[in-house]
């Protein structure tokens, strides 16, 4: 069982996600010609996006990543400009590394990244959106085999992070609603830390089948109080976008918003706020962009990975807090780092 003193496994996920950052770099240099455009002079992000024919989501994936790589920066007027390092991948610079980067331009992953940036996603949407619902189509997470594979694939991350999250979010007597709770580990750890409280785990039916199996294992891990957690968990199947959510004192959204585009994120924030009782709290555990939209690199790589396989991306804390405020919640200024480049923010009703 992970403890708060164990090493942070972030280097593992950083190396994994760096592949997507490399694809962004190659696509930017040789398929979108970002640096050729900016070599004529700094531009506002909106104007650069327009010239490159990029919609909001791909622009908010690409430009923060290039800033995190120290290839672009914002000048004193807030315009995107090429950094001293970035000039090395312009064709006009002497020496230029543009030709060196060009050696990888036909890499299938880099080529496909360019397609997805230009199209705001894969051309064949059903084949490219991995684990989120598309329109009126059934959710991929209703497929028992796919759902089990994905949920168990995330289990190790959740098993490591959940004790850290439980140690940092509010401890109280009351009810926790864990929306899209997946493995259930965040719920189980919170209940272990709050022995007089109850919780509801809300997710797709076949995901909850896996969560129930993992709860059986959790209850038998020998930790004091673990066996008693089972009696305090309710499993509620449903669709968080359309179905009624039960009233709760704390609502946890762990690695949830980043799968969705901005309008859906606002919709979810509104629905979550409605489910909270007066004085209740919405807690978000995720990886956050800087509010200045220039990194950190580990998160911009993660954002590129999410862009590749979902409808979303990583968002800044400022973006989350704007959704919270619009939903009638009061965002807290507190920011709590956990591990694996994640953190916690929260808001109160």
C-alpha cells in the first residue's frame, strides 16, 4: 500500500507522455509552420491560431507546449514570439536545426498529430476517441472488455495517489460523491480516513463491476478499518452528463474534467454545484497548466496525450475557477500538490 513517504513516480509518466510532446514539436515545425509564421513578427495567440487555421482546443494544446519547451514566449505586449532558443528551428537562422527536426517529419505519430491539430481531433472520430462518449452513441466504457482493461490500467495510478488525496481533502462526518470514480480507490481511502462517513461511487455500470471487485480486495488488505468500508459504499450507475446526481457534502472529480471540451466542463461544474448541499465542497484532482499558459512541460505533454485520445486537454487553475464561479461556487485560493504532477483545488457552495 502506498504511503506519503514513498517516491514520486512522476518520472515514469513524464517519459511516457514526452512522446506526445515530440509529436507536437515536429508537427509545429514542419506541418503547421508555426515558426515560419512567427519569424515575420510576434502575434496574439488568437491571430496566430487564425493564420494557422487552428481551433481553440488544438491551439491551447500546442502553444503552451512550445512555451514550456522554451521555444516560444510572450513578449512585453503579451504577444507570442520566438525565443532565442526557438530561432534555431527557423530556416533563416544560421545554424538551423530545422532540417534535423525535418528528418522525423514522416513519422506516423507526428503526421497524425498534425492531422489532429488541424482537425481538432482525428478524422475518423470513433477510431480516435478512446474512452469518452461521442454524441448519442453508446459510451465506450459500456463495453465490458474495453472498460475492464482501461479501469485496471488506471488502477496502479489511483492506488498510489488515493491515500495522498484522502489525506489532503476535507475530513468530516458526511457524504462523499465520487463522480466517474473508476476503480473506487479514492472513495475507499477517504472512507478509511473518515470512519463515520458514507460515500456513493458513480460511474458506468460495467466500471462499477470492476470497482466492486477492487473493494473486496481493499477490504481484505489488513489495514485497520478497511473491512468496514464495504458497508459504507453505495454503487450508483449512471451518466454524469444527463442523470440526476444525489445530494452530497463533498463531490470529488478526479481526472475527470480533462476528458471534455470547455462547454462540457462548464456543464459538469453546474451539475456538480447543484448536487452539493449548502456548505458543501467540490474537489478536483488533476494536472493543471500554469495560469500563464506556458507550462509546466510535464503537464503540456499530458495535455497532448489527452488531446490525442479524448475530447479534452489539461486546463489551468484559472479556467477551473472560472467554471466554479459561473456555477455559483466560491473557489478557494489554496493549491495542494500531490504527486505524479497532479494537485488539488476546491470550491465551496
